[in-house]
């Protein structure tokens, strides 16, 4: 577990990142990773040096590498899950929130191999969160509309600490932040708009689902 800033830590398996906000003896987890890595994440949470307990799981979007371990974690720690309404509807039935758009034979082959690995169990989502809300975390964590990669994708931003939890709305391309794009992107125009809006916030820490940038 790597510290990003005081009270915020990153856990990773196979270039899939989860983030833990630790304060007041409690942990809020942003995204959960694939089911195959749930044991590693549970070890990290249970053995954390702060003796903090998991109290809430925030999901940026309904892809299996982001909510795949949510069921096991919520049952293990008896904590609620929160997501946007469009993503929650998919999570509750163990699905993605949009159809993939393979462009060629390679994409179709890639998805046929990868999708079984990204399968995620259905799990209740107890809390619906919306853009514009301020969550009582890190002194006020803003909920941002970052739809584009998926229809209800959310990001979370703390302006004083300039830390952005971006899910897959910001990815790495040529070692630099880039908007989501490609055959797994619901709407590339919306994705670019979301990317530009988030970069306009001037974050110093961009905590993505598969990359981390310290600017």
C-alpha cells in the first residue's frame, strides 16, 4: 500500500488501482478491483497500520475491474456501496452499464478473451450519489460528472489538496494524462469534455483506475 498524500493510499494488482481514504478510524474505498484479487485487498484493509475499519465503498463505474470485488468486500465488512444511478443499475445485476463497440476482428478477439476475466457478481448498491454532492471525506470531496467512458461515470475531487480520483475518465497515453477513448468508451465526445473539465481543476494528484500522475 503506497501513500499518495497523508490519509490517502493506493493499492494495486496487475495495473488496476484502488484508493483508500483513511480518517477518524475508518476507511472509504474507491473502486474494488477484480474478484481474483479480493484476497489481497482484504489483507491490506484488515492489516492496515491505522487499525481502521472499512465503512464505505465508492464505485466510479460499473466495469468488473472496478466493482468486481464489491460483493465480497461488502459482505466481509458489512459496509454499503455507493455509485451513480446508471452505474448502480448495472452493478445490481452484475453487468456493465454500456455495450462495447469492437471495431475489428482484433477487438472482438480481445473482448472474447478479456470479458470472462472481468465478470463481476451482482451486488446491492445502497447509496445513490450524484454530481454536485459534497461527501464528508478529506474535508469535502466533490462528486463530479465524468460520463464518457460509461454513462454514469463519477470522479471525486478535493480542491484544497488538489487530489482527483478519476476512475477510467483519465488514462495514460504516451506517459501523459489522456481522455478515455476506444471500443470500450461509451461516448468519446463526452469523455473528452469530462477530461478537459477535470484538467481545468488543476489537480496535482490524478488517481486513475490504471495510472497515477503527480503533476
